């Protein structure tokens, strides 16, 4: 759904001054308990898929699916080192909501 009246502006808090469409997409992309657990574990560091799986306590397949959704929505990015894939949060709104935002 495209918002036609974007007069609404966040004036306080971590969403202050943010674009409402971008904010909505970011919130939808993280609105799942497993995704929130992943983000909580990653925080402001990089973590391998293996470490994320161990922390979240679900299958590698499930974690990979959630990471794929968040990567497609610009929440996390990945880098491959040898045969391991590491993820980190790149979305500034999500980082700020987690309390690890960059100034």
C-alpha cells in the first residue's frame, strides 16, 4: 500500500526525520520473533551463520531464510570468508532501535 498523504513526520525518538515508507519497510522486515532474535545476537558486530544458529536455537535452514529476507530488505549485509558467511546490520533505523546506532 502506497501512502499518498505523507504529512506525518516523526519528530522525536529514533525515527525522527525518517522517511515513513522506508521506516515501514524496515519495521516489516524485522517483525518476526526469529528475526528479532537474530538482530539481538548480531547487535553491532559480525556473526557467522553457524554462530547465529547456535544462539537462536533453530535450524540453519530457518535462520538462512530469515537472513535472506532481511538482506533483501536492506537490514543486514553479508560477506563470505572462505566457506563461512558473516552477517552484520547495515540499516541505520534498526541500529538506532537496537541502541547501537552510529552517531
